C-alpha cells in the first residue's frame, strides 16, 4: 500500500504540473553483453549460442567471442551458454533498469563425453539476417501500444510516421516513403492487400506480434521490388516447446471513441511421442465509436475488427513444418464531413473551421464506409544439415476483397461502388550455408534465395483500376564476413516483373490488353565496426527499384474513400533508388545514444500530385489527382538519446528530421512528414520482484511536430467560373505540441503477473491538425484519450 500511495502522489503531482512536456520511453532499455571463451585454449568461441529461456530467443557470439542481447525488460532470466564440443553453462541474470550489463567472461570447458544432439527449434528473426539500420517495438513498449493500429503503433519509433485518413485509417511511413515502397512481412509472408491507396491501411492484427521490427532504408536485395523505403516485420512469438497448455488475454478500453478490444490466444506443446508438435489459436474483437475532437464528434468515424489466426507446427531433429492461417476483417466508417458532391462543396468544406454536422456520440456505421477481408494461408518447411546448412521453403496464398461504399448508392442499394478482389500466390526458397571459418580467424556466412509472385485482380461496378495479371521472380545472394571487430556484408539480386492489364470497351464490348515488363539488377554493401565494447559504427550503401503498379499506370476513376478522381500515367518508368545510411550507437552505463543519417536518391519517383482541375462525374465535380514522375531526394536524421539521471529516473529523447526535394521542378514534394521530436521522463519505483505489485513506473511525455514549411506553393486561379488550386488544396496546418502520460505495473495473481498499463494522449485536449491526415482539410484530430490495457498470461496443465 505504501508503494501505491507513493505512486498516486507522484502521478498526481506530475500530471498537475504538466506545462511542457517530456515524452515517455516505454522501451525495455537494457543491453546484456559479454564474451565466451574456451577453458582449454582461452580463445574466443565464435558461433557459441546464448539462449534466454524465458524469451525463447538469443544471440550468437561473433569472431571475438562477444555477444549482445538487446532490449531486455526488467526481470529474472535464465541463460544457457552452449558450444559444440564444450560443456554448457547455465547462469541466472537479474535485469533492472540499467542500460548496460556487462557479464564477466564466460568460460566453457571441453566436453570429453560423447555429445548428444542439440536441436534448435527457434528460428532467427528475419531482421537478424540483414546488416542494416533497424529499430524494434517489443516487450513493454509493444504492450503499451496495444489497441492501436499497426501504423499508429510504429509512430513511436524514430524515423517512422503515418499517413492517415481520419482517426480510423493509419498507414506506416518510413523516412517519408509509404504505400508500395514499404514492404510488410506478415509472419514471414509478403503482405499483398491493395496497399497502393493512401487510405488503404495494412490488414494485419498487431496482437499477432510479439515483436515489430522496422528495417529502415532500401532492403530490395532480400525482398525484391517494393522495398525502396524499408521493411516492416510482424513476427509472432515462438510456439511453446514445454509440454502443456497456456495462453494470454489482452483487454483494451479507451475513452475517445469508447473503444473496447479483447484479444486472446491459447497454445499447447505436446510431449512424449508427440514431442515437437505444437499449436496456437488467436482471435481479436474490436469496436470503436465516433472519435471526438476537443470540440465535436466526427460523424461516422466508427470502425469494427474481427480477426482470427491458427498455427500448427512440427519440429523434430533436422526437419520442421508449419501451417499458418489468418483472417482479418474490418468495416471502417469514413467521416461524412469529408464527403462532398461538387468542387464548390469541397472548397466550402475546407474554408469552414468546423464541420456543419456535429452529432453526439454513436457506434453507428453507415455510408460511406470500407469493408475489407484479408485471408492468408502459409505453409513453411525446412531441412537442416550440419554439413550443407538449412533449406527453407515458404508457400503462401492470399485473398484480399475490398468493397467501398459511397455516401450515396449509384448501383443497387446493397452493392458497393468499388469492388476489388486480389488473389496472390508467393513462394520463397532460401538456402543458408553452414558458416565457414578461415585460417585468419574470420567466418563466412550467407544466404542464396529465390522469390516468386503471381497476382490476379478482378474489379466490379465503377472503374478505378483495370483487371490485371502480375508475375514476378527474383534471385539473390547475400554473403557476410566477420573477423575481430569487423563485419562486412554484400548482396546482389536480379528481378523480373511482368504486368498485363485488361480493358473493356463498353460500347463494343471488346476487351483489349496492355502488357509491360521490366528487369533490374541491384546490389548492396554494408559494414559494422565495433570500435569498443560500448561504441559501434555502421554503414550501408544499396540500390533498389520499384516497377510501376497498375494503379500508377492505369487509374482512371473516382476513388470512393478518398473522394477524389485519380488518373494514372501509362508512360511511367520504374523508380531507381540509391540509398546511403550511416549510424553510430553508444551504450554506456548511464547513457545510450543512437544517431542515424540517411540519403535516398530516387530517379523517376512516382507520386500522386493534386491537380485540383475539376472532373465531372455522376456525383458531381471533384478535385483530381494524377500520377507524376520526378527526380527526388529524401535525406534526414534519426536520433535517440536515453540518459539515466538516477538509478530510477530516465530521460529519453527521440528526434526525426526529414528533408525531401523535387529536383525536376526545383520545388518541394507534397505529403512529406514534418520534423518532430518526442521527449520524456520515466520513473521506475524500486519494488521487490516477489511482492504482489512490482515493476511500477510512471512516465510523462511531450511531442512537438513542426509546421511543414517545405511544401509546393499553393496558388489559385479562375477557370470557367471555378477556383482552381495548384500545389495543394490548402496550406499546411500550424505546428502543435501534445502532452501524454503513462502508468504501469505488474500485479501478481498466483504465479502469473498481470500487466496493467494506463496511457493518456493529448491530455491537455488541444485542437490541432496533422499535415499527413487526408481529412485535415475538414476537421481537427481527436482530442484527449485515456486507455486502460490489461495483459493476463494463462497457464494450465504443464505436465509432459
């Protein structure tokens, strides 16, 4: 009770004195490092494994015998140190809130007895196979983001932004790039879900993930076309290996929109004759009503989600197989204040400070809205050989059905105005050869792979994009060399893409086809130098490309959810990018700093340019957007600083600066994220881990987003009695600051700790508009929101 009184007193004091802010750091801050050597010769044991039992993850020692386990949350851990031919060592480690724990040198004695087979069932993260700038959301930080969409969750990471369509649709942005330039891997499968639309959010349930990893910068060598901006890895936790049944329940409630979310999973691992067999079932239900700005509700901004997934896995000795299925269903209401019937109404809506219609709260969800269902079926299998390495095959089928309903029905009442059905098949084959040691103490490791994709799209009702078939194939090789403090990685890839679009002439009822194909060769070179135990330097130079999509080339219609007419350009050429990233990371006892710089040159950069020249259609006259192509650069800085003022008080600062420019027209680009900084203080209370209430913390945060001044000049003219804007439809909104807070603790129920987190955003209930929100022309962003998040692990019979 004394701890609770302290917590209440401090929280009340902090919240009552917020005038400018500090931003929270909900990350797990600790890095555990050390070195493993052999007792017989005192030499480093390169390739020794470090395995954390509680997290079912680990690390591999480098050529110096050194290892690093990053982003550890406070707690007690059991760590196994193993190397073939040596006796294993198991040690317990207590992790607090210190940023760096350096273990004494681990010494393994030679094993004189006949070795038993060691079977590794946990595969490495995709991100661990690439030597590129990465950032991660996991542990407590991921728990604190529960209940938000994927795009909203990732906004807490430096260099990450989101482009929004109102409060319900959020699309990730990496270093200013989004849509088809960002590749999302959903449980190891390339996500294909009509991602070209700025208001088409990824159809992924974040509750699936135990870790969200972002590879910042071009990653086309491993993943092919469409990875110019980076890759988002949505990775579930490993399936259980200890026999028994367990699970987890997450519940989220929010005041703004009166959100209610419940997500749960149950899983089991078998023993005895069925050792190696495990399964998991997971599901999520989410309901959100009208979002509220500080002064009014946003009519028809409700949305629903129903998601489910199931996995069955068998791993035994040197082989394994896994079957995964997931279904994501969402129905998203679109703010009616952004729906217009003419260009005059559009300009009038922009000019109004508030929407005309300001209803009370409701869960109602009517026209206009989107209804999307995404199904994914994946089969994965691997064969591992001590001599030849590991061969892995992943085959997947996805089906994405998108229906968009206009505010008025222009077909039959029950039919959508836009219907798109996309079916995608992918195959990925990779071979990781066994590490090869060199005479000078270095080690080679690498991967050779093939990626294939085939797609078919069917449309109905009003025209926006044509039916099409799309094929692609790529071959790649990545090799890594590590010696002493150096690690160098190089890669090369060849891609081929083929696209055929089908057009129906409604007057003659004849179908014509247009076919395009492209091929490209890309490469990358990266290096990391461990200057000291605390300081690491990294750099990467890579090329990447993106073939134009069918929407870039052949769009020609009214996009219902965007309320805009979009026109493609059939003469577009592939984008070609040259990406340079440099980073320096320092991890000390009190100070952690990470500074990353990037420069992305993109020839033939394709973007949707606002024309504002009216297009007259059945619903009226609308502003138009057309796909244009220029030579552009995206350069910027991502900086993270974390400093322990005391053993319990930590200051964290995250700053992202981005500068983009159109060199073809000697002007700026539209819809580029503004510079912003997040600053925060976090206080961790000293509590006994064995007490009923432990891991108590409170944090305060402040986010500042600058006005985006680097935009095309907004001009207007009269044409045929209409006011025509160029550059954009309205100038960027002013800068804004938001204040937030977070309180969390673990409440032990029996042997299981229940995690409880309360977060508050926009606590001062400030009215503001964000430049990357497509609805900023019509309404403010949501106001104050208090969210309660509860996570309860479940444990049943654990007998073998």
